[in-house]
């Protein structure tokens, strides 16, 4: 299983009554199918997975799978606080046809989740899973960082094939790459440091910004891989304001707002997350217009 290129961590659309809008999700996936995205992550942080019920999640996975082009790699977020529940969710994703399970660390009992406890947790899940495991380190949300030495230990497991490292810390990405085998696949989750991460050896990215600007994110990746360092670096600089404003400051609400402005079906986030203010929406609109003007100039 090769995980290379740009993946979009899909948002979860909601209807006005707060229920999951499955038709809108399917419509978004069908539009993404026409882009150069390598695949999709369903039930990740951008998908507001922690705000979904156990009844909603399988229906979302199934809807995305049915809408996705066969060429796209499907990754399901299956991590939860319980080892047993994560195993159940991972088996469910495999049954629905997903290629990879992305598993974040548990974090509620943080003082008791020492390194060995986490290592055992991930190994038990990998032992029980019929599909490969992609580790997911997102310390800004969980407060737990998967550092290079522990990732290197987990990389010895034949069913743990890589990691999504979302801290935006490029030296940490480089350290993980240096400590793990060549076939261990490191993807990053920070659009602001995507180019720098590719330069130190990352295979690609699972980027929230790709939900809004898939073509530009893919273009950056392709330019870097073709050796056009100058072009890739210039494009990274142009994407920085959007990444910071839409993703880092706006979160899921910012991504959904930007999607609406680009003709996708974004909608409102689920409570307790709040929609953006009118001022924030105007700032994102101005940012996207500037990017589109730049793209037209390059064309």
C-alpha cells in the first residue's frame, strides 16, 4: 500500500436540523474525484469525527466509499479512547472496503498513558486489523505527541505502515523519517509546512486545505516531485495565508466556509463548534479571491 501525494480529510456536511447530510457528502466526493487527489480520509479531525455518533459514522463511511472513484485510496479514521472500541471500528472500516485505518492515540487519561501503554495500544490494534494502520499524531488536539523513538518501535510492526504527523514541526518529521525504515510512509497534516516536509522526505500530505484548494495543493506536490523547487516554494508562500486563515484559525468552520465560497457543500460545523463571524467570512473570501487572481495570472 503506497501512500503518496495529497489526500483530503473530508468534512462532514450537516443539514439545517443538525443531521448528517449524506447527499452533500456524496456530491463533494464526486467533485473531488475529478481532481488529482490521491485519496480521501474519512472521519478525521476535519470531519469532526469526535462529534459524530456511533450510528452516524458507518453511514458516512459507506456514503464516501460508494461515491469515491475506484482509483482513490480510502482511509478511515478509527481511533477512539478504548483499545477494544478502536479494534471494532477498524474492523468495521475494513468490512466497508477501506484500504487503511488511521488511528490517533487515546488521550483522556493522559497522566497514565505512558509510552509503553501507547505502544501496546497500537500494537494490539495492528494485530487485530485486516487492513494496514496509519498512526495519527495530532498533539495540538490530543496533547500527546508520537515522537521519533516510539514511532520507530511501532514501525517494526508489519501492519503499521506509516504516520500522519500533524504538529507542523518539520524537525520532528525529519527525525521520524531518520529513525524509521525507508518503506515507512510519513505523511504530514500541516499545509503551512507542506513544502518543507516534502523536502525532508515526507511522502505527501493529508491536508485540510486540500478540501478547499485541491488543485493547488496537488500542484505544489507535483512541482516538488518534478524538481521544480522554486515553483513549489513560491506556491507554498502563496498558500500560507490561506492555510493559516482557513485551517489554523478557522478550524472545521473555516474549512467549511471556504468550501461554500468555492462551490462545494460545506455548511455549518456541529455544536459546540460555532460558525464563523461575517468578518471572518469576508477575510476568507478576500484570501480566496487573491489566490484565484494569482492562478489566473499564472495560466
